[in-house]
């Protein structure tokens, strides 16, 4: 059971100021939050695996090695190249 002292202590730790007229509402809200967390913790679990509940499958394809374009053809449109590489201007 959450008490006014609990709310005041938590507010102090969080460096928050709590007015006396807010204590009742904050205590009820905090108790509601704790009750909700307890309900979740106590929910029945049949250890069902939820990893693939929609029976989806990955559509992976096989890796296939294919021939690439010749280096000369790739570099044909390059403004400047050297040693089978693109040359780019250095930006300062």
C-alpha cells in the first residue's frame, strides 16, 4: 500500500515539490500504477513462443556469384582514375 510518506520520499528523490493538496491524488495514482504492474506480473503465462505468431517466413535468396563489369568499362566515364581506382578531388 502506497502511503503519503512514500510519495513524499519519491518526490524528494526526484527533486520535485509536492503540495499537500496533491498528495491524495498522487498516492491513488501511484497505487494504481503498482496494481497494474502487479497484474501484469501475475498474468498467466503458458510459455507460448510469440516469436512467429503470424507464421511469417523470410524470403532469403541464395547468394549467386555473377560476373562483374570489366574495370575498364566501369572507369570509362570517370573524369580521372589511377591504378584501377576513381580519383576524387580532395576537399579542404
